[in-house]
C-alpha cells in the first residue's frame, strides 16, 4: 500500500482543487491520501461532498501552525473528525490568526513602499486561510517583484519588512484539538526547522510530553540519513511514524505525490492505529 499523508489544496497554499489533487494522487499510484491543508479542513470537506468514485482512500487531516521556543512548528492532525467541535473551533481560531497576520504583513509592506491593496490581496488568495505564499503570488502578479523567491528574499523572509510574529495557538492546545477529534497528532517535517540534533531531540521530547503521538519520519525527497535519524527518535520514544510528500503543486521534484518510499522497519506506522 502506498500512503501519502501530507498534501495541500487550493483551500490553503496548494495549487490544485481537492478533486484534482485526488486525481493526481491516483495517477501517482497512491492508495491512501491525507488532505492536510494549513489550519482548515475546507479542502477535505469539498472533496467529501462530491461523487468520489476514484479508487483511493482519502482521509481527513489538517496541518496546524504553532510555535516552540519562538520557532514556527507545524503539527499534522491525521484521521481527524473534520466535523468535530474541536477541529472546527481550532480551525476558526487559526484562520482568524492567519487573517490578522496577513493584514499586519500588508501594513508593513506598505510602509516599506510597496503599493499593496489589502482587499485585492485577500480576495486573490482564494482561501479563508491566507499565508505568505499567497502574498508572494500577489506581489509577483502585480509586478512588485519578479518571482516568488525574490518576494521572500526581499520582503517576506526572516528579518525582512513582512516578517511578522506568529500569532498561533500553543502547541499543547493544537495537540488537544487533534486528539479531542479522535485524530493522531504528528510532528510535521522535523528536518525543515533547521534545528541542531540536540534541539530537535528537545522538540521531540517536548512534543511527546504535551501529548504528541507521532513524527513525520519521511517528508518529500529527504536524504536517507535524515530518515534513519528521525526513525530512531520516533522508535526510541515509542511514537508512531508517518510519511508524506508535502505536496503543493505539480512539477516540484522534491514533493512528488506517492514517492516517499517505505518507512524504516523499526517504525510503527500511524495507520496501524486506525
């Protein structure tokens, strides 16, 4: 069975509709796909309301934003109840935080001399959960920067004009939302936080102590050495393991659907608990 438990749609910062994402996953040979949009289940709910005749299992998920020691961290909720009060409440809180953050970023960009129209930008995002990628796309579309990378390097990256402090819920709160909905709380793409191994170990320990249940041991096309390191962290703490592409759009070789390969043998897959 080919599992891909991390993907995004137009409901957050992905480029495909939910139906198109699922169709692409089928074409890629995925048997089980989790739709895990940032701070919203709108993409999954849109897919679930359709005919759903393709030969694939699609499970509800979410990727909540939070912080740890001032560092932005993402927590996946897998096999959640998307209709639960916990997820609906958590999503609403996070979406409000996203909109407030987007407005603050826009205000800072204006002060930096960019002609940004707030209403147009938020409308162009096409989602209730706007993020920096949506702002970057607006800057490109309106000729304010030449490409997405430039938008982040000049305006949206760390220490730049649009670098706004995160307003996310506490990690314990996010984990509780997921667990209260019947889902598994999984630390997303641990290698992407650029932490030393010592700090990554502390993050994993703190995550587990707060009720976190798993680690995304494989994320996209990461190096096998990283996978083995994360597998040890996971198995030594008796956490479950997940894997996924972190798919956002077609044509990105580092996050192709269904290509993450098998989990290391010492790991207990999260789907064994479903």
